[in-house]
C-alpha cells in the first residue's frame, strides 16, 4: 500500500508515510472486510459511510504540514483511521462525529489501540470545538459546499484547513486554506469523492 499507492503517487511526507506504515488499518474495518483493508479504494464502515482511500488520507495529511506540537481538529471521525494517522504525528487530536454509533466504535478503538491523545465528541462538527480552539490545523473528511464559518474562526494564525469543497455528491475539489494575517490563502488540490457533511452544513446548502 505504502510503496505502490502512496509513495508511487508522489507523497513524500515522511511523517505521514511512517504513521501509515505503523497503523493496522485492518483494525479500522469490519472483520469481513479485513482482507481488503489495504486496497486502493474506500470501504464501507456502516451507516452508508466510508473509510477513505489510503492515498487520500496521505494526501490530506501531507497537505496540512503538521508539526509534532500541533493540535488538530478533525470533522468526521468515521472509522477513526484518519484520526489515528494524525495522532501518530501530532500532540493532540480532537475529532467530532455526528453519527453516535460511529463515534462510539471509534472511541472504543482508540482506547483498545492505546491512543491517549485523541478526544472524540459526538456532535455536529459544523460548530467546531470551541473549548479547545484555536487549532493549528483542521481537517474536514466529509464534503460541504461552503466552509463552516465557526471552523474558520477556530484556525490559528498561520494554521491550515483542508476539506472537499463542492456541491455534487460525485466529486468535490480538495481545497487547502491557510490563514495569513486574518485572510485565507486558497489552494485547489484536485478532485476527490467524499460523503456529504450532514446537519447544519446541509441546511445552508
Ligand atoms: N475520516 C474518516 C472517514 C470519514 S467518512 C475515517 O478515517 O474513517 C465521513 C464521516 O463524516 C462520516 O462518519 C459521517 O458520519 C461524518 N459526518 C458527516 N457530517 C458530519 C458533521 N456535520 N459533523 C461531524 N461528522 C460528520
């Protein structure tokens, strides 16, 4: 997986590559899917949701330019795999999941795998996590047609936010924002396909 699908497609960030080489991805999917856990595509995790394709996890992780002391917020915990990758790299990870069953399973996984630097919250991630803000980086792993304003406020000066931005369910533009002197620098990174963000983000579509 690392050689062909990730390095082979140009990911160079050693921190991301090392983290993904260490993490047992098969423990983030149901038992019946374990044999396919390292394949080059997303897999179902229940409730119509998916664990992202390994390459996309690597691409988003690299784009965030993480440093060991960083505090990162993730919206869309899902299986918990992306949060685990972040937790191997940075000091603190906060992750929010709107579906209770998924939040509970991920929380149990983090406990069993010994991730003590990940905090899970069952809530609508649209509003971020004020109590621990601001964050060095924010990663939204569900698509939206706009950037939730509360999340923009919760990025530190110099901080980064990445999300699949777009209106259609089939593909969105992976978009990286960097906060510079209060302004946002925008970089488009190519198209991806994510499940949509539900809750407040949907009401404002
Ligand atoms: N990062 C995950 C994959 C995310 S799939 C992983 O590594 O496995 C997208 C997830 O976003 C789903 O679990 C979905 O329930 C969640 N989600 C959708 N809308 C949300 C919202 N408003 N707040 C928090 N989570 C949301």
